DNA sequence: GCATTAACCACAG
DNA sequence: CTGTGGTTAATGC
């Protein structure tokens, strides 16, 4: 890959913007841009963690296999790094990432990335901030999912998609009911029933997978009151 | 007891 | 894949 590409890339992360011109050249020489289609696995649980992944474009789901099946951990929207915890801490990936839209990612050599962290404090600091934010979010969601009943859990992820991912009250739910159920740790039937209840109560409108949040206040209160 | 919540199963479209 | 009905188990008045 041409080394000028990283330097002039307009999808640069906060951290990568802090790299020097020389470091960006190195990055460009050690990074490859790959396109994935919806449904493609970007990296898989149980395989060797060889590259840091930077999601330039698109939406992905993180998921891992548990004792009874697959658990969706979270959705990630570009731009962001994928798999920092599983690439640094472990030799083997502890979770998978799958594209849920077409995506564009850069695979970055793990060694080069480590060099940047060691030699560029500002860069490392930005990476730490991203890790911290994600950890807090995960802890919060874990707490909420443990303590809320199913309608509250469903309301929470619908609001999360609306506010954080799509930034709109109208969007296509990027997961089917089985995936939603694995996300909020319930059964597919419960997801189906509760979505329908939300529709009956006029809280949302569903047209296929296209959802319109009509009564955000009500959804918020269901989310808060569990 | 009775009601609520939600999982599991089976079946249909 | 999605929706529904029946059944069952746990929990809380």
C-alpha cells in the first residue's frame, strides 16, 4: 500500500492523528485496507490474533461463544478500532467481529502498533481513553442487562441503536430477532412478543425491519424502570 | 392460591 | 425467519 494513504486518510482516528509524518509512513507500509460484505467475519474467535483492525466504514457486531451459544457483546460503528483487548492481551482472539453492513477496514501490523504505543505517549493515551470508555459502557450494559426485565433490556438496546448508532428515530434494525435475543440474553420468542407489544401500545412502528420510534418518552421510561 | 414473567416446544406461514 | 399458542417453572403478593 502506498505510504501516503494513511497520512492523507480522512478516516483517521483521534489517536492516529497524533502520529508523526514518519510514523504515518511506517503505518502506511504496514497496513492493508480490505473491504468486507455484510455478513463477512472480519476476525474470528479462536484464531490467531495477528492484526489490529481499524474500522473505517460500516457497522459490525462483536460476538463470542458461551456455554449455550453465541452472545452478541456489542455493536460498533465506524470509525473505531476493533479487537484491541483481544489482540494485546491474548494470542488467540476471544471474540469475533462480523460485518452487519458492507465495511471497509484496515489491518495494521500488531508489532508496528505496539511500537507506536511504546514510543508515542500521546498516541497511547488516546488508545487508553478509547479502551476506558468502552469498558465503562460494557460494565454499564452488563449491570443493566442483569437487573432489568426483558422489556427494559429491549428498550435499552433500541434506544442505543437510535441514539448512538443511527442517530435517528427511524432506522433498519440491523439484527434479526434471534440476534436481538442473544444480545439481551432472552429467547427469540420473547423478543418477538415484546416488539409486538411495543407496536400495539404505539411506542414504535415496525415495517419489516424498519423501526420508527414514536413514543420515545415511553420507551425511555420502560428502559429506566426495567 | 393467584398473578406475573419468561423460557421451552411445536407448528404454521 | 417470524409469530403464536400451550405448557411449565419460578417468584411474589
